[in-house]
């Protein structure tokens, strides 16, 4: 009987941590996507706009 109670308590604890685990995994995925894709694209766009302005002024 005690073993069943401990198993149920452990299962409840794991189920309670599941939403936090999902949030951490998706947060890491979004941060990685931003770091590896979005930031370089924005920097490239900013650089092309900056070089386009300097060439247009000459």
C-alpha cells in the first residue's frame, strides 16, 4: 500500500513538472532560432541599408 502511495505521489510530481519542461524546451528552441536566423538576417538587412545610403550619397 505504501509503495502505491509513493508511486502516485511521484506521478503527480512528474505531471506537475511537465508544463515547465515544455516551456523550457520551447524557450530554448525559440532562443536558438532567434540567435541563428533572425539576428543575422536583421544585421544583413541593416548593413545593406547602410551601404546603400553611403553609395547613394556619393
